[in-house]
């Protein structure tokens, strides 16, 4: 009988311990890292290192240079925003280089390009032997861009690859990221995965703003896919702004139709009104003076920030009569 009572007492103690452990688990502070793939909204993360940085809604001009960007050439200009690759000739830019580019003139913002809807075989994450189906998230080549492959962007393994890439961008001190191939959800293979793209961008933004010392001031600029604004207003409110190619001139030197412009502008206006930075960047691919003028005048009339260049994105194109001014901060 005594032994039975002892066993009962031990059993009761065990139950109490398990209950206490359960309560503790429920009340533990959650990890700072957002739960990926859920679109979970985290509380704001205050900016801690934004002194002297140009507000996102105070940008009047920009340069877009992805193919081997020359930081010294950009630093010598009056562009207030530079969207660049985070490396040149397979050498990652250092935090010192990015800081020097930011502080050189105009208190410019410096943003890193990051493709999330395609894998690029010239990136550090690419491994020898990869091909369509291996790894499982790697899709078919993009016939329009050599060395680019569509991906199952909803796959956790691909998303983890992006988060590791993003860690390197944050460590280099960039002010934000410029997310390309968000429009992958429109591809036939991705049918039914529109919400997955919205959730992916949402989680990327939350991850970056949690891990960057800039906090909520870390910029999230999406390229194209402005149609997401129609059914996803929270997506618009989450991002800093949008960049849109070929609003007025397609590559190369082919004017768009009035109907196409009006439809695109209607959706871009949702970002101009509702995004965090009210920032709409347009890039038109032309080197003809009359088309450059048309692209700049129409973009600026809408309150957008225009840039005209060639489709290779491998140099600075300074357009006559539209040279960038270094505007004082307001």
C-alpha cells in the first residue's frame, strides 16, 4: 500500500511538472524570425540606424545598373537611388563600399537586386550538377534569359536559399532589396500559386526588417506584377514601392500603346497612393531622344520616378535635359 501511494505521489508530481512546462512553452517570447510561408504579420520593428538617410518618399531620380556596376562612376553622379547587383565580377561588395556609395553624394539610397521567382546559375548559391528537377524546386530554363531557371518559389528549400542570400545583402549594408520575377506567378507552371508569391514577398519583408538594423525603414521594392495590387491591398501597404519596366517604351525603342499605358498606370497608382514610400520607379528601354523625352514627361506627370536606358543595364545612361539633380532633403 505504501509503495502504491509513493507511485501515486510521483505520478502527481510528474503531471504538475508537465503542466508547468506546457504553460512555459505557451508564454515564451516567439522567435524574431517570421514563420515562413504563412504571411504572418509581425509587430513593427523600429528603425535604429536611419540618421542622414534619404526618406523613401523623397527620391526624385534613380539609376539601374545590374551588369558589373561601377560604384565609383555611380558615386560621381547625382542619382538619389541606385539599384545595383550586390556583386561585380563574382566579388561581393563590402559594407565599406556600400557605405561609401551611399555617402558620396545626395545621401542616396543603395538597393540590391534579388530575383526570387527564378534561379540564376551565375549566383554563389548555384551548385555543380543542378539541372531541371534537381533540386526538386528547379524548373525549366527561361528561354528569354540565358542561365535563368524558373523555380517553385513556394518550396521551402528554395525560400531558404533566398533567405541565406538576403542575409549577405543585409550584412553588406544595403538600404533595401529590389525583388525581381515576382511575376513568376503568372507563368503556366505556377497556376494556383498567386497567394504563395504574396506570402513569400510578405515573409521576405518581415525577415529583412527584423534582421536589418534599419528595421521598418529597410526598403522592399518589387519589380513588375503590379496586378497583385488589385486583390491584395495589404501587399501594397507592405512594400516600399514598385519598379515597372516598359511602361512607355518597350525594348528597344518601341512605344507602348495608349491603352496599355493607361491600364498599367491605373495599377501603379495604387502603389503611388498606398505603398510605404509612395514610390513608383519606371524604367523604359530607349536611347532615342524623342522617346526618352516622352517616357520622362509622362512618368513625371504621374508622380513617378523615371529612368531610360538600354536593356542590358550595363552602364549609366545620362539623358540630355533629364540629368539628375541632387535635391536637398525635405
